[in-house]
């Protein structure tokens, strides 16, 4: 395949660029997802604690009947899909089963009532959510409150858990949009770079080389002395032109008929063949 140097270079640049683009998009996707996840995990930690603190205030002030309002308020926080309390058997034994949604519904609830909190991303098809649970143990001094003064259980018993679920789809879509944006910007930047490279190649390499080639082609057909090249730049191509000019000079000198020395050329050749002469 016959390709010009400019085409080869552009293919090479295109290849490098595609690699850079793919790598940067993947890297950015991983980084931004991790960043968003760590932020939302932090948010979940704060919100589960805040939810229990508010609920505890209702317990202390005897307003537990208003706890549905509290739940509705927390469910309206951004990215919160669901917020609820899971009640333990120790609690239902004393106060009854509570609201329907406060019963154990899955393994995360069960784990939480065993005292093991979770902070896990669940992927179901194209949608993902974060599940955060915070077990609530009876303590004699939980931030200044003695749980056992009302709940008749031993210290350390899990009374229930706070469970939050976060919708991650909107957040991940945001990441995708940001990656698409930066990929488009990179592509535009590279397009401009490619055009600039083409222009630079044309003015510094392709055109001077074309001139050199044309001059050499002309010189092949023309009688001696051949046309000397103008040297515009002192770069590699300029040096080729200078060498070409020197070559013409030397050829001219050797081939010019010298009346004083008719056998000049054959003499030179025999001189080169005999090392002792010189
Ligand atoms: C002033 C008494 C009192 C104190 C102190 C108290 N609670 Fe409660 N707690 C209640 C009452 C009353 C309820 C409501 C029970 C019901 O009607 O279902 C309740 C309910 C709960 C629930 C279930 C909430 C729900 O929405 O179903 C949990 C979990 C709980 N308490 C944990 C704790 C923990 C942990 C502490 C210690 C930090 C604590 N409580 C301190 C009185 C108290």
C-alpha cells in the first residue's frame, strides 16, 4: 500500500488518540462512580443517624404517633428511595408489631437485627441502588439517653434498625453525561490538533520535499549545469538541498572538459586504484 508520510502520521495519531480517548473515558467512569459512591455512602451514614436521632426525640417526648411524618420527610431527601425502621422481636414483644413496613422484609433487615449493618450497592438489570442499614442497640448512655429506662431489654440488645435505600441511577446517568461531554471536548480538541498537524506537515515537510523532487526531476532532463536549489530553512530538508547543490557542483567540476588535462577523469580513477600514489 502506497501511503504518503502525512497519511501514515495521521493514521498513527488517530490510533494514539483513540487509545487515549478509550483509556481516559474508562478511567474517568471508574473514578467518578467511585467518587459518587463514596459521597452517597457518607450521606447515608449521616442520614441514618439523623433519622434515629429525630425518632429518638419523638420517643423521649411521647410523640411516637408522629413518626410517619418523620419518615415522609426523610423520603423526600434527594436520592432517597426509601427510609424506614425495622423492628426487632424484643421491641414487638413490648410494644406490638408497629407499622406494616417495619417488619423484616429481606436479608439486609435480618442481618441488621443481628447487629450487622450493611452498606451495599445492589444491581438489578440496568438500575442500581444503595442499601444502608444501621442497627440500633439498647445502651445506657447512647448520646446521653438511657434506652433501657423505657425498653425493658438487656444492654446491647438490638432494638431495631434504620434502613435507607438510595436510587443511584440518576447519579450514574450524571456521570455518563459528564464523560460524554469531556469525550466530545477531547474529540474536538484532537480534530483541531490533527488539522494543525496536517498544515504543519504540509508547510514544513511536504511542500519543501515536493520542490526538491521537482528540481531533481528537472535536473535529470536538463543539460548541465543543473539548476541550484534555494535553501530557505536550515533544517533536514535544507541540508538535503545543500547536499544536492554540492553534488551538482562536484559533478560539474568533474565532467567539465579541461583542455589542459585531457585525461583528467581516467587519471583520477587510476589514482584511486593505486594507493601508493597521491
Ligand atoms: C422515653 C422512653 C424511651 C426511651 C428512652 C427510648 N425509647 Fe425507643 N421507643 C419508645 C417508645 C414509646 C416507642 C414506640 C413503640 C411503639 O409504639 O411502637 C419506641 C420505639 C423504638 C423503636 C422502634 C421505632 C419504630 O418506628 O418502630 C426503636 C428501634 C427504639 N425505640 C430504639 C430505642 C433506642 C436505641 C433507644 C436508646 C437510644 C431508645 N429507643 C430510647 C420509648 C423510648
